[in-house]
C-alpha cells in the first residue's frame, strides 16, 4: 500500500520540528559560552528531553508506517532513512548538551580569550544541520552535496583552534585547564558537522539509490 | 510473509563478521600506539574499506527483506534495529581509524609515558562492542543491560587519563603536543564505548518493545 501524502507530510513535519529544536540547542549552547550565560547553558541541558521525545516519536511513526503500509521502493527508502536521520539528530543534540556542560565549567573561570573561530564553526555546523534536513524532506541532492562539501571548512577551523590552543598552553601552563575545555567544544562542533555530513550522505544515497558515504567527494558525480 | 530462519541467520552472520572486523580494528589501533607500530596503524586505516563494505551490504540486505517479506512485529523491529546497528559499527571503526592516525603522529615523537589506562579502556570498550552485538543476535537483554552498565567505567578512566594529561602539561609545556594527541585517543575510546552503549540500548528496546535510550540506568527494570 503506498504511504499517503499526508502521512509523509506528518513525518517530515516531525523531523523539521525536531531539527528546529536541535538548531536552537546548538545556537544556545555556544551563546551560553561566548556570552558566559550559565542560565542558558542549564536551559539547553534541561530541555534536551524534548528532543529525545521526538526521536522516540519519529521512530515509532516509521515502524507504524512500515508495518501498516508495507511500503516499497522510494517510500521504503525514505522511511528507513528517516529512522537513521533521527538518530543522528538526537546525537547532535547530545553534543550541544556537552558544549553546555563545558560552558558551565568555563564560565566559572577567567576568560582565556575572546571566542572568534568557535562562533564561526557554530554558524557553519548549524547551517549544515538545517540544510541536511531540508535536503532530506525536499529530496534535494544538490543541497545534500553542498552540505558534504562544507564539512572541510569545519575541520579546518577545528585544526586552527586546536593549534592556537596548543600554542597558548605551551606559552602559559596556567591556561591548560581552560584550553582543554575549549578544545572539547571545538571537537563537539566538528562532530556536529560530521553528523550533518552523515545525514547528507544518506540523502544522496536515498535520492540516487547509490551509497556514497564511503566515497571521497571527488568520486561522487551529481 | 515471515522472514525465514536462514535469512535471519544470514543477516546475523554478516553482522557478526562485521563486528569481528571492527573488534580487530579497535585492538590493532591501540596496539599500534602502545607498541609504536606504525605499519600496523597503516593497516587499520587501509583495511577500513572492508568494514564499510559490510555496512553497505547489511543495509541492502535489510532493505531487501523489508521489501520482499514485508515483515511485521518482532521481525520488523529486528531488521530496522540491524540497520541502525550497522551505522554504529561503521562509526566505531571510524574511531579506530582516528586512533591509528593519532598513533602515526605519536610514534614519530619520543614516548611521553607508558600507556597504562588506555589499554584498559580499550579492553573494556572492545568487550562492550562484542557483547552488544552478541546481545543483539541472541536477543539477550541482560547482556545488553550489562553493556550499558560498563559505560561508566570507560567514562571514569577517560576522566583519569585527561586529568593526568592536564597535570603533565602544566608541569612541562614541552609535552603539550603529545598530551593533546593522547587525550584524543582517550576520547575516541570513550566514543567507541558510547556507540556500544547505543547498540545495547537499541537491543533492550527491541526485546522489551520499550525505549530506554533516554532513561537513567536506575529507571530501567529488566
């Protein structure tokens, strides 16, 4: 039985709502760090359960559609991909929680230095998450490819941040504790971008019916 | 149409083979570090494509079973869980590749100190991966719960390693580069244990039909 248009719309709607919450968590976690707002950090941690609820609901809806509709072909791939995507979204939110936990620790210490590259990484990573989900619901493989290409920018910024932190620690050992915590934040953002890339790779696979997630970007023809 | 016994056996067989390769990658990645064997580190990196091949094959087999058999109930949950588990296994292998990359870098530098807690973390994390997959194929929720409980041990060891490294860096800034690289290795092992925990949570969910992945361990009744 084909999955009805309104059922797919409902599923997409839930995914978009979940992605919206995840985007907010990413933005607020970094804001809690850059603006030294521990109240906001606690809010991100406390509200993570809302995102977990979406994860469970989307999973259950996908199982329901698979059981009742027994979809084939395109619908089948769409639904199984949705089940995988929701796992990635949930783990992205976990990384935002981790960032908030580091913010709580760092906000108690004197500021090491103003954050410049971290907000830039946040902006790119968050945009990748939004576009990866948009690419999924619109089955837009060009947008998905664009997300995949942006991953290098985040990796490069992460390298820059880590090198700078290593330099600071070498110059002044009293900075080690803070510099290590900031390096984790950078790593969490890099991981968020990785999850967005994973989602985008699944979208390209779904649309093209070809698994690209183990190919180098230059091997992939759009 | 029910999925035949031999089809489930075939699927389980592929998962067990994939998990075996992943276990080897974890063990060899840490061995390449502790025994300063860069040849072995390169082997882990080069052979990762074999694990990726399993990821694709298992995914395709699951899609095939869903399309042809249109399974319901238990079989449906088993197959959709297998699709999610293969993603986690593939990412565990990525972490072993990351460890090997750090080993290649660290093996060029003088030894900072003998590795004591890292091999212990490797042993626990690798055991968690093996048991999580065994719990899945045998639908053994007690073993799955046992895996979930062990995650704290790895987290605690990771904290000990990081604290020790911070102390070393503070005492001697010339150690910063190496200490940072070792801290990543510790983080990668922690992440491997997290993936094993995620798999185990999915197994408990599948067996009990109850989502526990957002519950604290003490809330879960076996």
